[in-house]
C-alpha cells in the first residue's frame, strides 16, 4: 500500500505541475523602435543598432510576453563610464527621451522578470549622429617668425569638427576646389595620430596667390539629413596670432568689500581676437560684470580671491593669456600658548625660571602681518629679559613669541598680543594672556557618575571632562575605541568648556571617547587626557516588522517574531495581542524568537496580530495582518485573437486571467468586473459567478462586448470570497485601427495559429488586384444550392459549425482566375539576449488543405519578404484532385527580413474545383515529424495524455506486483 500511495502522490504532483504551471510562462522580450530613426532599414533593426539625429526624440518599446505579466526595467551602460541614465533605470514599457544629446548614446537594456525562470534581457545600441560647426586654426612652421626665414614661411590651416559618424573634409581656395596634387604649393594630409579627426592644408613657401579666402567644408554625407557645414578663413599678409596687455598690477591686494576692476586690451592679432576671462581656470563669480575686456568684481570677498586670467583667441597660433592674482586681506584664528622653562621637568611657572608666550594668527597676505605686545595695556619693547621674536624657524608662519628670562614678581600681569596688517583695511586681533602665581598647567578629570554614561537612543547626551588650571585650554574630543569620525563628521571636535554635546544619539555612537587638552589657549606641555564611556540603550529590533498572511477559515497557521538586536539584550519580555485583546505573555530564555499558533481560524481570528518585545529602552513590534482577502487576479496578455469585430461601430474583447494563489483562502465565488472608458469617471460593474474551485494556472475567460470603436477601456477585476472582496487588478484595453484594417507586424510570437473562427480571420487580408477572393465558410451555414462533388463537408476538426476558407469556383469564375490571401506580417525574431539574429532563422509554415473535385486547379504558397518587393518565392504547390479529405502540408522557410505568406488558389477547368484551407500555423524552428496535434482544446492536454498513459502503466505494474 505504501508503494500505491507514493505513486499516487507522484501522479498528483505531476498533474499539479502540468495543469497549474502550464499557462505560466517565463518572460520573453523584444525591443522595437519608433520616433525619428534615420539611416536604418526596418528589417535591420534586429541588429540592435538604432541611429538617431541629435535633438530628435528617441522612443524604444520593450514588447513583453509571459505570465504573470513581467515587470519591465530599462537601464543603460556606456556613453562614458560616469554617464548616468536619469535615475539609472526606468520602469516602463516605453523609453522616451526628447531632444536626445550625444552623451545619451550607448547601449540600452530592457529587462523583464516575473519570478519564473531567469529574467529576459535584450539590448539595443543607440548611435546619436551629429555634426558641429568646423573650426579653422592657423599655425606657422617653427622658426618662420625669425626675419631671415620670413620669405620661406610655411602656413598650416587645420580644419576640425566634432561629429558622429567621422567627418569628411574638403577645401576650397576662393571657388577652386583643392586636392592633393592639384597645386604644387599646396599639400593636404591627415596627421597619423589624428586619423579622421582633422584635415590640414599646408601652404609651402607662402606665395602671393596663397593670400585668399579658404573654405573648409565638413560633411557626414547627409546621414540622418545632417547638412554639410562650412567655415571661411581669410588669409592675408597681416594674419597674426593675438597679443594682449593687462593694465593691472600683479598681485592685487584688496580689502573685503572693495570693488576690483581688471582691464585687458588687445594689442595685436588678425583676425581680431575675442577676449574671455576665467578664474582659476574656471567660471567667474556670478556677480562679476563684463564689459568688453573690462572685468569688475563688486564687494570682493575672500571666497572670490584667486588667479584671474584674460585669454585672447583668433584661431591663429596659440591663444594669448595674461594673469593676475587677487588677494583679499584677512586675519583669523588668533590663538596663544604658554611654554614653561624647558630645562625643568616641572611644568609650573616659577620665579627665576624662563617662560615663553606664543601668539599665532592666520593672515592674508602673510607679508603684511605685524605684531605688537602690550603689558597691562602699555606698549612692550624687546629687551634683554623681554625678548620678542617674529621669525622663529621652529614655529609656523604668522607666530610671534615673547620670552621672559628670569621671571620676577614684577613680571606678573596681563600680556596682550596685537595682530594687524600694514596697510590696514581690516580690524586688528588682540589676544590677552595672564601670567601670575595662579597660572598653572591644566588637569583633566571625569565627574563622578559621568562614566560609564547610559542614555537612550534618540536622546541628547552631554559627555563632560572637568578641566582645571589657568588658563583653561581648548579640549579636543575624539573616539578612543576606534578610528571613526565624531558625530559632527570631523575626527576631532573642539570644546571650550570641556563638554561634548551629542544630539539625537544613535546606537552606533556606543563606545569610549577621549577628552584631551590642546596646547592652544593653554600650556604647551604634554597633553592631559581622560576617557568617558558612553552606553546607548535601544529597544529591540525585530523581524518581520509587518507581514500580511492570507488564510481561509478552519485552517491552522503560526506566527513568529524574532529579535535581531537589542541593548540591553538579556531582560526581554514578549506580549501577543489580537487587536486590543491580550493573547499571551512571557519572557525570553536562550532563544531569540517567540511563536504563536492558531489551530483553526474562525471569523473572530481575522485582524492585526501584534507581538511587542520589550526591554528597559522600549519595545519592538512585529505586526501580522491575517486576512481572508483573495489575491489579485493576473491578467493574461498573450490571448490569441483577443479582439474581434462583428458590427461596424463596436468591437469585442476576450478578457482572460489566472488567479494568484487561489487555494490560499476560501473558494472564490465570483469576480466583480468594473469597466469604464478611459478619461471618464463612471464605472459600470457586474458580477461574474464561478462554479467550481479555481485551480492554480487555470485560465479564465470572459468576453467583453459592445465596446465602442475606437475607444479604449479601463478594466478592473476583483475576486470575491465569503470573507469579502479581495485585491483588485486593472488593465487598459486598446482598439487599434491599424490592427483591424491592415496586416500588422506581430511583435512577439513564437507560434501563430489561425482556424478562421472569427470574422476578423486573424487579420488575413485579400489581394484586391486579383479576379476574386477567398470566402470564409461553415458547413452548418452552407447554401443548399452548393456545388456537389467538391469542397469539404466540415472544417478540419470534423465540426459542422467550424469555419474554414475556400475558393468558390462556380460561375462567373473562369479557368485561370486567381484568389490570393495574405497572412499578417511577421518580424524575424532575434535568438539570443544580445539581439543578434542567427543566420537564416528557420520557421515551420503549416496548413490543412482540402482539394476534392474533378476540376481542381492549383494551390500555391509563396514567401513574400519586405526586402524583395514584387519577387515572391514559391515554397509549395499542388494541383489536381486529392480526394475528399483534409491533408496537412508543412514546409520550412528561412526569411531574412519581415515577411508574409501568400496562399493562392487558381480555378481549374470547371465548377467542381473548390479548394479549402484551415488551421494555418507559423512556428519558430524546423517542422517536426510527425506533425503535432492541432486539436488542443484545454490547457496542457497533450501532457495530460502522457500522464494518463504513465498512470495506466503504473497501475498495471501495481497489479503485477500484487500477483
């Protein structure tokens, strides 16, 4: 019996795999283009190179198939390594870039994924074509500026233009076209290292006739409709490179707020040069005022200081450049420090010992910095015991020292260091330093109870170090436990009162902090330091924070809430609730998660379950929403012949969908269908009842009728269970005039099949240039006056109600009359993810034919390709009576571009010559033998047959085992 159950389980699993997954399909994508493409033929787009002119609109569409409907994402690489494509990606079927620029060229990828198999990726390279105006620059050979070589002067005219594709250049002198060898005094060449980027016209040993107008024409051969562009340069005996004069001093020292004016004049050059100003090689300050060669910067600030350059250019020789440096006066960061006698280990200041007072200021310009010293407000001069120095090589620039030798009681007092600039313009800086018996080195301590310091995440905390001594130095705070920045982002933080204040403290700030004395505004001695430990308490971080559980009545389920991290992590309690109703509480032991089990769900069991896990810092919460709502339907977008038209002004649409996870909740009793015209507010709703349980992967169908042509409609579908309404899903239904009246390009197909069951005959079209048409027919509606002994009595499947196409050969038809039927057009599909097409891809074209009657003529099949207009290729032909039965024809075709199949019926010698066709199919790959069954009526029926055969075999095996 165990073997029987195992085999039955295996069969059930196999059936679920076939029936539940059959309609589901991994994604498949293709990229098509529209918009302003140029220099590209339609059938070449499968090469995945899309050429467009700069400034036009790029529009790429990613056509996708697969079920559930795949999500589409556009991304881009190349252009340049740093080129970013908008926000790196676009989640839309159509990628549209208006006024495309050259840097937006590159390879664009369309990625589609729906959770089945691997994502489908296709790419297309976008090549942006452009042509800038050409520029002519003129240079003389080395040494020709010397007077003795003047008569042998050689001139080079260089023409260059930025372009894609590479530009071609041509030169004219006046109206005369110049080419290599046309003039012995002229040489035209492209430098090897700039192949294709420029063309140089060399005028050797300049002659009088060489003084003329020269025209350089740049051309990209009119690709993308880009016209040629030309530039004219007049070469005369006065042609010269530019020269300029800068009527200002260098450097210019200005006070803050002062207006600075720079004057640059042209002193030479032909043609007349143009002038431009730059600051540090970049743009000028925004408030700058330009008037010809005069540059004015009002209200100068220190941020606007720098090197200002005047550049003149006339494309002859090298540009002329003159610069000046603008310096804005400034004094900042005044500091002092006291250095005890270095010959004593004691850091205290004592009578009879030496003491040094240092004062430092950052000055711009540094050469204007002046210091003076005061004692108790009176000027102090350098003497044998009071030595003032300003050029100490051991200290940084901008520092002055006052050395007091053999300190006496009378030396106690307040010493003032005054810093100023020679030419004034800014306020001076004064720094007071007190020297007395109370002047002692600093000491650092941490107040009692301030380390370790515990705080909660999100609070404001103050770390404190008490500093004693006089004067009190600046305190530097840093991390002691690791190399990490402080909360303000710097490696060290200054504090004048010894307090480090941290706002909105986070758990990452837990650790030890070092407070340390600085030499600034204190003693220049070994730094004193202390350590403060900070402990940040935070509530538990848990998972899942929120999750939704779909469940049917009467079923069991379990909920689990897990602690990821917490501080403190030991004393943790949990509390489960449903809404406000307490379910259970407890404490954690060694585990890091808690579970809650429901044995059988009832109606009161629906709602929000919460699990609060708590420590002394707060609580973390897991939330589980238990609901009986059904999942959203999944619209099926690959319906074959979904749209039909029975009346002139209305159309119908076959709406198909599957149900996501139908067995997760109670049985779906109905669907609420909502429909409205796009752009309108009013919805029309109705319920679609369901009879039995819906299986995973089961394809459901509902026909929408009386849709007004050519309006688009928004459709909404909502499943209903005894719990209530589930999740809705929406889609747009479009009516395309082109899709009904012409033979369209089928953008994504792996197999096309048509049984002519709809009035639209699968978008086949008639050849109106021939003598008559094919007729759609059904044996159930056949005229009683039909011609006997010819034509089929049913469609290919044997159904009297089924339809087929045939040629009626009764009068007035004459022998040799033709009727031609065209299939839709098909694009040759690329075979690999990179968009390349395999050479001569193969397709199988198959159809059923019925040729019964003594006057049967001929049935021909042709392959028509877009690249071979008027040259149809015969791929199959048959003549004469073939008997009263349907037969299948199959033929391999190898199109290289967009193609159609043409079915041609030719009338024979009499009226008993009706020819019929049915079940026309085109499939990727070679034809298989034997031909596949075309009587597929339900999902995966052929796979089901194999399964039943397997089932029968297994049962027979079981019977044999029992015997």
